[in-house]
C-alpha cells in the first residue's frame, strides 16, 4: 500500500535541524501525496537561478517535475530525484525529454545540492537545491517567470528499492503522472530554498492541478512477456507432442503457426518497448541480441517445416531438411526459454525470474515424461502385435483346417488311353467316349 506524504513525509520535517526564513514560493502537492515540489524565483535581475525543494516518501523509487510544458512531448526540463546508492541521500538528475520515452540526462544543466538534503527519520527523502541555468534550455525550452500559470508536468515511480549515484540511471516507468500550472509571480522574492510546511494537511499553494492519474502499468511489457513465454514454454513444446504422440501433421502445423503469431506480436511489442527506455534504445543488450537471433531462427524454422512437408507429400520420402527442421526447432525453444531469464532483469524486475523458473521446472518434466511414456507405450504395443503377425504368416500346424485345393483327376482319367491328356474337359480327337 502506498503511504502518503501526509502520514510519513511532511510530519518528519518538523524534526529537521533547519532554520529556514520565510521565502516566497509556490508549492505543488500531488493528488496521491507522493511528491511535494516548492519553487522560488529570485527577484534579482542579474540572477538566473531557481531555488527548489522536493520531498518524497522513502518507499517511492523516483520522482520528477518537468518545467515549461504540460506534456512530455512539449520539451520540459525534468528534475528527477531518487535515493542514492547508500540509501541515505538523494541523487538529483536533470534530464531532457524527447517525447513519450524515458528522459535523458543533460550534463549541461548546473544544479547544486544545498543544506537540508538527505533522508530524515528513515521515512522522507528531501532535496534542496539551486539551478543556475534552468530558465531556458535547447530546442526553445523555457519558463516564463512573469507567468501566473506556467505549465509543468510531474511523475512518480512505483514502489521499489531503486538506489543509485548515477545521474544516468535508467528507471521503471511512472506509477503516477499528471500536469499542473504554477504561479511564478507568487514564487518571486528574495532568493533562497523554499520552505515546505510541516502540516499533515498540506495542500498546493499557487498551483492549479490540470490532470492526474495513478496506477499506470506498461501493458506492452506485460503482453510481450506473456506472449513470448506462452509460445516458447507452452505452445511450441505442445506442438511437438501433437506430432510425436498424436501423429497429426496438420494440427502440428496449426499449433506452430499460432505460436509464431504470438512470437511475432511479442517481437513487435519488444521493439516498441525498447525505444522507450534509455537502457534499451541502442538494442545492444543480451536480451535484445538473443531475441533478434531467435526471431530469425523462428522464421527459418517455419520455412523449413513448410518446404519439408511439401516435398514429402510429392515424393513420400524423407528430405534432407527434416533433421535440420527438428534440431533447429529444439534449439529455438531452448534459446527462447533461456532468453526469458535475461528479459526480466532488463525490465528491472529480476524477481520474476523465479516465477519463470517455477513454470519451466513444471512444464519441462511433464513434457519429457510424456515423450518417454509415449515411446515406451509404442514399443509395448509393437511387441504385443508382433506374435500375432508371426502366427498369421508362419508355419501352419493344422493344414487340414484350412481350405483344400481343388482335387484334379489323375492324368488321363476320362477313359481310353491313360497316357492321353484331357484339356479343359474336351477329349482329344479320335478318343472314345463312354456315356
């Protein structure tokens, strides 16, 4: 269950050893209370600084606020924060957005952490900082400090144990997200870190919520995993049983075609997903490389099976493609299953490998046992039928019980010269006949 900042975040701020004077600011509090963001704009005309403070619960994997746009496609400047490697501090990663994908770290954005940054009461992460060049950025990105309704976006990650000092750390997709407008005129005044009120009933100040959603799940990733695992662990092995045990070539082909359809959809989804995360955009991870190899092998396997069957129907003779088709199929299944164990770590969900291991540990023994029992059964039936065949085709111990051949009269048995043969019951010319 997600605990709100009202319960464990802001209450801890009262215990902070800070003496913060009243600073002009506008404050955003997310609807689910999992992020608070306060902003201060110094009224010094010679300064381009922005002071800000972010607070979020310790169980939240990451939080982010985007300046200057209401959507990720509007080129916002993202201020992303997540726990440090020790879990006792905060890593602040300024990032640039390039559409609806994971924002990319921008080393040119200059942000410094200030006093009051860290983990407090083991419940709340706080980052206090100043950015010296966050008012404008490449691709015409900017904020208007004279605006009373400056557009901004926000997002928070799922409950997780993400910890890293790397500002380029790749993270899971957001759990909650939305947009709001902030009054920057209200936030303008003497420069300094803005104070976040310690009240448990904290609400946004100088902010209007525009949109907000929670419970977001990347269904593309789920379908990618379900379709490919179902094909490699379930349907393709079952297709082998259909052929080896059931003896049906037609249903074997149908079964394998269905599995190929699932793999095709899974591959397309995998390609789309890969473009959404920094860790997979270059297509150079083990899971992606093996996946591409397996997909090519699957197409080759399908083509070999079709060509082999067509040639066999014409010649009724084994083809040279048959053993290649068989062994390539076995290799594809094994490699496809193995690649599943590299996919979950890439998705930052390595614990699901144990679930996959459990499924494989159940399905594989059942599959092998079925093949072995089928082979034993065929051998037993062959031995039972063999004596019957030998009895029918071997030496007849009681010939008299069978059909008797037609008895022919002895040669010449029609009277007259016993040496004279009779052909077809017609006596030869000159032979005497007895009536």
